[in-house]
C-alpha cells in the first residue's frame, strides 16, 4: 500500500486547525460600498438589474451610511445620477449637482467612521454618455476632458470627498487631478486611480443604475480584455503620476492582472467587483443554483488572495455582517 509521507490534509482535519493555518482573512474595513444617488427621487428606487441595490435620495443616503458604518465597512463610493445632462457634463462640476451634494451629505453623516469616496467621471453627466467631452468628429477628446476632470476633482474635494476615484481612463488624468487639487489647497485628497479598467460586458447592470445614455462602447479609452501586460503599464504610470491607490476593474475576470499589479506596486492595490459580477451571483442564487453566502465569501476572498488590499463590492454590507457574525 502506498503510504504518503507528506500529508497536506493534516492541516484540514478540523475547523480549529483550518482556522489556525488559514493564509488570509478579510476584514470589514477592507470593503467599500458603491452607492447610487439620484436627483429628483422621492423615495429609494430598486435597480432591476441589481436586485437588492437601490438608487437613493439625499435623505435615504443617510440611512445607508449609518448601516455601512455599523457593519464596519471601510468606505462609501458615491455615484450621482443627475436629472439634466449636457455635452460637457456640467452637473459634475456644479457644487449643487447631485453627486457633490451627496458627498457633503455622506461627509456630514459619516463623521469619520468611514471614508467618503466619489467617482470622478463624466459619463453620468453627459447627454452622449461618454466619460469625456467629444470633439466635432465624435471622438472622446483626451486633453479637453482633462480640464473637466481637474475642475471636478476640486469641486469634489471641496464638497468633502476624501478619496477621489478617477475612473475615466483618460491619459494623464492622475497628474492633472493632483496638480489641480494641490493648487487649490487639497493636498490631503487621496487619488484612487482606476488604472487597469477594462472595456467590460460586466458593467451591464451599472448602466441601468446610472441611467446611462451611452450608444456604442468605450473601447477607445477603456482597455482591451485581452491585454495583461498593459494593465501593469497603466498601473505603474498612475503611480508615477502620483496615484495614492491603484485599482483593477472588473475583479474576478482579471485576477491575473491584479496579481501582476500587486506584485509590482508600491502603493495599495484595490479591485472593483462590478455590477455584473454582483448580478451573476445574485441571479444564480435566486434560482437556487449556488449558495449566495458561500459564493460572496469565496469571490471576495479570491480577489483579496490575488492581491487586492481592499475591494469595492455591492456585497460590502452583507459580507461585513457575515464576517462579524
Ligand atoms: C464610470 C464607471 C463605470 C463603472 C464604475 N465607474 C461604468 C463604465 O465604465 O462603463 C462600472 C461599475 C460597475 O459596473 O459596477 N463612471
């Protein structure tokens, strides 16, 4: 009879033994909850494509902050859904715009219990749905967009954003935002660079969540899903430009990119478990095809294991509670 000398199963024999030899533990403070705030709503509204997730009013937002803080979640990432849109996304830089009002509301409610984070991108605010301004030939104009991002960064910091999530994938956006923030006296505002952001089908449900006006796609600025090396290049470039944190997005289909970036980065690395990743788990669980709690835990632990120090996820509150139970 074959008698193995080396027996890895030894460390799996009991819950206590497994707990003692587990390589990684997720902490609630490593989770960030993305939240949608919609202008002109009277009551929170369910997002069909993201069961369990709502578009919030400025008022219902306060309850979300309290709930997230209570669960120990580390931060809230805000997205605004304006009533009016135009070619340059004016609502993004209006201090009274929905996103900037939401930032102030969260900052007031959070009282330091969690970090106040805001998405910096024009897509929710433009009538064409692109992340930047469009030139007369219909192309997204990189450098003209940078001017808008610089303004937007300052307005968000003024409203109380502590972490600014640069998600537009324009070249040079980190350097430009850093310079504008510093010039305006906001040298403490943290820049989270969505460095390796892929043109992904997994953003599908998000488009409903923000009532996206986009026709076509974002492939001239978001990355090609086939490109691994380029993900590292984008992250290193952002670190050079002054990013405080770099991010890979989506998460689960890009764990190789995450591992690469994590191996090379000298700043924290985050990942975004996006709307489609959430929706797939929820939908399969609703059918009884997978166990929801198990899939949530496994997906997030996998993202941490691949190298993410923190994870943006719509499961943030649910999973934070499960971790504490
Ligand atoms: C851009 C932005 C998007 C997401 C986060 N920031 C949409 C896009 O790039 O098309 C997607 C997040 C998700 O799918 O959960 N403002």
